[in-house]
C-alpha cells in the first residue's frame, strides 16, 4: 500500500510540473528494488538472480564506487540507497527548497526553533524515507564572552555512535620537574575514558607530590616543537604521546609572595617562561636538545636578565665561561610563539623574534596579546613559550655536554603497568547505553574547530558544545563506529557491544530542554497516509505513553574481518513468527535469539513500538498480487517492459543521470602554509654586545614612549620569507573520535 501510494503521488507531482524532465524523475532504483522484493516473495530464484545483477549495474552507473567487485562499507551503501530512493519519491516540487533558519537568537524557546526548522525541512523533503527514518538532533554552543547560546536543529537519517575504545585508557605523561632529579620522568596513568585533562593533572599532582596549580599540560612535538596547551575541559582522548606536565615556580614562593600572580593580575609583575633549547646548523636546520625549562622572571626584565635566568636554570649543562659571556654578550637568540594560535595538525607555529636591544622585551605587543588571551587556571599557570636558538659554531664553547639523548626521560615503573593494560581484554562490558553517553557527551571545541559567535562576532576557543537527540524516528538506525582510522594506523574495534533485542529506551538520551510529550517527530505536511507513522494518536492511554520511547530490534548487519577485507552477514526477525534468521549469502538458517548480539554487530535496526505495523498475514499473502497491478498502472512512468525480467533476457540499458552528491559533513583540512619559524639572518654571535643596563623601577609600568620604541613584531619586515607547506591527513570516513562526524544528514534537493 505504501509503495502504491508513493508512486501515485509521484505521478501527480510529475503531471503538476511538466517542465521537469522525466529522466531526472525516473524510478530507476525504486523500480528495480520493488521487483527484487516481488521476486523474493514469489520465491522466484531465477528472477532474483537476474534482478540482483541489474540492480548492481544500475547502482554502479549511478555511483562508480559500486561498479566494481571491491568490498564497500555497508553503512555508506545504506545511506546511498535510501537517499536515492528519497530523491526518486520526494513529493516536493523542484525549487521549493528554501533557506532554513535553524540557528537564530530570536526564538523564545527551543521548541519553537525546532518546529520551524522541521517545518522548513519537510517543505523540501516529503517521502516515505523522511517519515520513516528522519528525526532531529539538538546542538547548542554557548559563547564565553556574551553568554549567548546558539541552538541548531539538524535532521538525521541514522545515528553513528562512537564505541568507547577502552573503559580504562592508559595515558603516558613526561613530568618535567623544577628542582628535582631526575629532571624528566615519564609516568603511566590508567584513567576512565570519560575523564578530562583536569583529572590527569590531579593524578599527576598526587603521584608526583606536586602542587596542582603549578602544573601545565602542553604538547611538545619532536619535530615541530611547541604545539598546544591543554585545557582542563579537554577529554583525555585528545592527549598524544608528546604530552609534558611542566612544573612552574610557585606563585606563593617567598621570592614572589609580595607580587600578584599571573593568574590574578591583568598586568602581572612576574612572568613564567617555558623555554626549549635549539641548535641552528649552518644549513638552516633546527634541532631540539635538552629538556624543557620553566623559569619565572620579573616583568621589568631586559634581555640580559632573561638570558641569565635561562642559563642559570640549566647550570649543569653550561660552562663557567658562558656565564661570564652572558653578562655582556648575546649567547642565543630568543623567539617566542603564540601557544593559543590556531594551526593545523603537523604545522609549525609562527615565531616572533625577541630583539636584544629592546629595553623591556616582556612588554612587546605580542606578549601582551598572549597574556591577555590567557583563559584562567584551567590552562595551568600562565606562561610564555620561548625558543632559545644557539649557533652551532659556538655551542661547544658554551655547553659542557649536549646530545639529543639528553631529551630522553627516566621511565617510571607505572609505564610498564599502563602498557600491560593495552594488551589485556576489557574486563567491563560495553553497552549501547555507553555508546549513547559518549555520543551525547559535552565536547570542548579545540583550536582547529574554534567557533565564531554570530552575536559578538568573535572566534572563541574552548567553547563547550552539547549534542543531544531532540526527536526519534519510527525506525531508528544505529551505526556502531567500529572502524578507526588515524594518521598512523588503521584498525577495527572488536569489543562486544551489548544491545537489547527488546525495550531499548532512548528517553534518557533526549535533550533536557524539550517536553517529554514531544518525543515524536514534529508536525509536518506529509501526506495523511504517512502521517500516522510520525505522530502520536490522540489516545492518552498510559500504556501508549510507556510504549512511545521503546524500540525493538528487528535486524542487524554484521561485519566479520578487518578494515581492509571481511564478510557481511545479516540477522533478521520475521515480523509474523518473531523468529530470527541468519542470512549468509545464499544460505539462510534459523538463529537463536541469544546469538544475535555478537562482536561483529555493525548496523542495528530498531522499530518504535507505537509505530503501526505495515505487515500482516493478509498483507503478506496479497503482496505478490498487488505489486503487479501497481507496476502495470504506472508502466509509462517506470518504463518497465515486465514486472520481473526473465533470465534469458539481456541486461537493460539505462540512460542514467550523474549521481546526486551524497550528504557528507567534511572536516576541511587544507594544507596550511606557515613560516618555518627561523629568521634568515645569521644568529647573533657572542660579539653582539648587550646594551648597558638602565636602572628601572620595578614598581613602575613602561611609559608610552617605551612601548613606541618596541618594534612591531607583526610587521612584514620581521616576517620570514621562507615558507613550508604543512598538511594534515584526515579521513572522516571511519573516524571514531570526532562527534561532529557522528551524524549523517539527509540530502535536500534544490534547483
């Protein structure tokens, strides 16, 4: 009946719009799909084989990805199939699609915005696909400056749920102590995967007997140096193998107790520096050596004071002669970076030179900007990240020893214990509820995904994003993200996920800002014959309300194998006998319900209990006899010669249009071009004499004339001319890490 209604309505739509080409509105996929079902119900094996060949030919012509014999992802093909059927059966006239006003501060309530977004969406999308599989997600972003909240409502066809890769995640951190031996110590922590960076900092402080307020977590890459500073709200899944916990001098120490700390003062009297030593070779190549160094210096320091503080912090490596030279000569060149600068992964940050002849270098405009960007104690102690660039020619005269092996930290016994957990099977079961919880977990946007507030017109870092389910469809498709692809490895997550066969309750994962009575999809202008599948009956019976948020499983798509190869099977439940069957290519066997839940489960199909069943014993018996009249009635629109082609016929030649683009939310990762961070001018040698020391009152701030003497570090004269392209590989096809790619949106047609 549904198929007949859709074809009849589509026929009327074609007649109402004679300018629409018949080719664009052909039922190529819908036609062959209906014929396959007819042959299956008639148990016509010969016709089924021929129809399946024709079906693959048509699909391959529409999308070249499916034209060969290579294995393809079942979830991608499912989306292609239902999007294509939607496009063929969409009752909306071409050109009716209008711009949706989904994101606005003008709406009083979320319900009003949701209804408006859904109404505009339905105006452009009316088919059995939207009434069966579509519902809404609710996304909120809150600006840290103006406190305005951005609300967005998006339709979805399926939910792509991330799988907790481990209930317990091992984390490896290199702790850099201030005045302790060994200088560097790598420790291992085993923390719940739902923990944040704040939990990591607390665990490090407890295990290392350090003050939590003195620790900052930073990523320092071996090749590119400083990369990012982690915020307390960041999930531990963002932590890489290059994370350092830096101990800074305490702001409550006796030497600085009389001054305001960098955290509490907008113009701090003392500034923390995090320094990395680098050697500059004659070829221009830069190489790190030694551990990171944390020092605390007065804000009124000149270049000589900065240089002496850095040298004293690594006294064990420095010759006595260098201490004497540093009093009057430039021993190394200082360059600073903006740790809050947004860069692509793998790209070096832009460097700004700190000139030795500037009277007060810590009042440079770039340093003032960095200190102003500091966003509170969640980032750890406020600090400036600086490179000390040594010249290769004079390095041996100043350092008593220096090798790259000095970077290697001592290994704590906790590292071996944490590594052992990586090879142990997870002791705790992962449930579907755990996947839903991870999907709806609040996310702190990183620098790459910084949000531009539409109200105050500012790009904010660290904005918290909340993604919740607003409504659920009659048929809920759940995709378990078992395939994980990163820059260094590809893998498949084989953890068993426990999912219920009956009584899946999704109410607990709905947005808290909606009314419980709005569990169904919002009102729409779908044809009356389809309206019953997305709206509640007027009956207020308590049993109906209890059944409304419950789903029962009726099919599972399984994948056995690895990421590069494997085998698909299906488990399906007979709607009449309620028996489960296993479909393995041409083999069909009855399946015990206890064997439905396996580690191979990939795509789950749930049906809401309050959804009227479209199948009954009588309708199944009449299915074969009803499909033929429907196809015959609309033969001129379907361009069919017969309902089921015979085996001896040659394959039909279909004049197919190019495929419509599939909806896909991509992460733009264009190659970023950044300066290489190294000045082309030769490094100042020890013959570069420092200016004489001028007496400056520590209690006074620099006068306007002093700031005017400071060179503009953003000017083109100080920028490097040599640029290196850096790009990041990012394939969102099987990403298991980013919630932004957990949703697949339904395509909309527009002319």
